[in-house]
């Protein structure tokens, strides 16, 4: 079993920045993919960005050039640096980890972009 604990959400003005963190604990394997998804009210959950254990990254078109995902394998932690935030980035952000065919989710953290 894997536990994911997220932190770093909050309220920010348009154009501002936030950094989300997700720490994994439990039965951790080095071969994995971690990522961030988000879900706004009335919308489906969508992938924002992901990173493999070897550092390969993938981004949704809507966040390319603004968001950066990174990982610290020693700490089993993944980060999402979000810059130039827009009101349409407002959502609950969920951390996700896939390993050994299993998918795990964090509890979610609210990100609100508003003036």
C-alpha cells in the first residue's frame, strides 16, 4: 500500500505562482510514474503533468511553459511548480502514483486563482 500526502495549495492572484508537493510513503518501488491531475467543478479529472522514476516528463498542452513537474527520488516526493496561473487553473489538484499495476491517489489540494 502507498500513501500520498499533498501540500501547497491555496489562493493566488492571476499571474501568481504556487508550488505543490506530494510525498509518497509505504511500499515504494523505484519503477513508477507520479503525476498531478486536477478536477474543476463539473469537469472530468484531467492529467496536468507526470514524471517517471527516470525523469521523463509529460504535460497537458494547457500548462506547457507555465508548469514544471520535478521529483526527488531520495525523498519519494514530486513537486509541481505552477507559474503564470490563470483563473482556469482553479481546481482540486490530486497527486497520483502508479507502480506494479496499481494506482494510488492523494486526498487533493484546492488551488484557487482569483483576484
